[in-house]
């Protein structure tokens, strides 16, 4: 299969699986424990049926929206994903450039392999930085100052990683940090010479924004697990989040919300948005799919803050369903990573264009001339008499 023969996100996933070594694809594709939440994030959309409105003039469709103070061409945000250079040697910069071309907000992870400053220099598109509450407040202050200096539009605080999730695929494959690859896994990597060549000949793999904190004395990236244990603050509370909001003094999202009560607390401390997310099924297994709880959260706080759905987006129709259930916008990570693995920046552009086209087509078929026209009157439980 070639990139030009990919017509949906599932096609890009198949091509990514072909081009990546098995352990690397497993790291991208896998979730926690039995991966029930990972699967449910997408299949939960099937529980809802769309109800189009007919005989509406859809000669012109307006997909634009405003999220976190940024005017976007359509309501999808590129989610923060760590270690993007594992999947293609151009990494985060390739994604940021493709996102800018699609009129999207791109989110850079703390655990990115390219720096705050390098990504800002590579593209003028709107950018958000994803951050964790860490024990070292001086580090947090420094990261915030760097984002402000580099022109980032918003901050995103991820709150669902007090500890790393139990990602068993990675234990079996040896895709851990430090790696513990079996002979079979090493042979699988050798069977992907293009990936291996780029990995060996590209600049050294690094966590660009926290490099000095996780390298050992030999410069090896073998200290990430120790870094997470030592620096990620398990005692973080709403008071800490409120402190960060004050330090930033700009659009601020809290990511990892699944309950109405937590959404209310986020609004109370001054967050601009909540991101309804279970970390792509990579943290706690058995938690709700975001689309199942988005309506309750939107009903509770949607008049106070923006409500963004993250998790399970594989079709433009999923975005329509999320917005009809009350979301302000959506966020997705794996779809663009499949594109990145399948073909670098052109592959990311392909993934985003597929979803954008599906979304715009779906709006026309729904009889929705603008994003604001999508609402609860257009969706119902599937199979309800």
C-alpha cells in the first residue's frame, strides 16, 4: 500500500504498521491493561446516531471556530504526543507544519523530541504546550517562560499521570525505557531497514525540553522512568493547578477530566477549557469513553468554559457526534501519528485532510451550515425506538 492509496485513517494505520518495527508500532497503538478503554474510545461513538436536517441551503459550509482564543479552520486540535521521532525522523516539526497548513492548533508535549523553540521557529501556526505539575517549581516556571517567549498561545496541564499506566504490550515487546528488546524484537527492527537507517543517521534521540534532567552521566536516555518517579508530583492538588493558571495568565486547558465535579472545579479555579480524556486508554483501563460523558460535562460547565473531547476520533463523523453532544472541539493524537509513520509530513497532511474532508462533508449532509449549527437536536442513542 502507498500513501496515495490511503483513503481513511484505518488505511494509514495499516501502512504505519507495515513501516514501523513491531515494538514501535505496539508502543503507538497500545493501551493499558486489557485495553478495554482503548477500544471503547472509538466504538462508543457507535452508540449514537446522527439525525440530519434536510432541505437546508448548504451551498456554503463554515467549519471555522474559536478555541482557546485561536481562530481555527475547523474544530480539531492535534493532541500532545511524546517521542514522535520514534515514528518518523522528522518528528514533531513535521506534525506542526502539517497542522498549520490545515489551520489547526498543534500541541507540543513536555516529552517531545524537539524543543519548544525549534517547533516555534519551524511554523507560525498556533501552538499549545502540554505540561505536567512537577516537584521542581523552578522547572515549571522556566518552561512557562520559554513558551511565552516562543509565542505559544495556550498551556495544557495533563493531570491523569500521577504514575505511568500499565502498558503490557511494551513489557512483552521490550519497548521500555531503558529498552529490553528480545532477539525476536531486534530481528523485527532489522527487517525495517528504512526506519533503522533514519534512526541511526538522524540527530541523537533526545527529550529536547527536559534533556538535562534525564540523561545519565554517559548521555544516555536511561533515566526517564526515574525522572517521572522523582519529578512528577503525586501530591498535586487543585491549588497547584490554580497556581499554574496564575503563572501563565493566558488560555489554559486541564486535560484528563472525566467527571462533572472535576469539570466544575476546573472552571472554579479559572481554567479556560477542560479536555475530557482518558489519555487514549493508556493510563487507567475501565474508565468511561469521553464521548459517553461529554454531554453531562458540557451541560454542567459549557456556559463557563470550553469543553474539548479527546479520545477515539477516527472519522470526521466522530467529530460531528462529539460536537452534537456538547463539545466545543475535539483533539486527536493517534490518527496523525499513523500518518507520520506512514509518510512523514505528507502522511500527517493526508491524515488531517481525510478528517477535515469527512467533517466538512458530514456537516453538509447533516444540514449544518456552521459549527454552531451542530447540537443535541441532531443526535440520539442508536437503536432507540
